[in-house]
């Protein structure tokens, strides 16, 4: 893997729950190969990981930078394979955060 470049930080604690996943997926789709976004949340975003895995297998890597108890931080990197495609057309909320 090439050098990862962090492009953005999304603190979802500041985003209304119904808008979170759409914003996260839109930000991810805007990344190029080996570019990363950092996600900050007030709970473990594990359901989001499963949504990424379901909709975009092989298109990302997921690495916890911090695991609570007050904040979880995750680095999500778009892989070269993910950048070669469209990164998925996902973005519908899985419901885990209270969104629809």
C-alpha cells in the first residue's frame, strides 16, 4: 500500500443521526486511492463497518485509532481496488444510529 493521505475528519457527533451515513458514504466516495477519512463517534461504529463490508467489500480498510469510552475514532482508507470502481452506491442508513 502506498502512503496514506488523510483527507478529512468527520465528527458525526455534530451531525443529525438521519444524515450521518449519507455524509460518511459521500465523503468516502470522494476519496482517491490510498486516501483516508477519520470518523469520530460517541459509540462504537461497528454497524457502519458491517455496512461498508456488505456494500463495498475490498474497497476499504478500517483501523481503530481510539475505542471509547467517550469517543471512538476510526481511520477508513479507500483502497486502490475501491478507487478503481465507484466505491459503491451505498449510503442508505443501516438504522444502527437511529437514522432511517
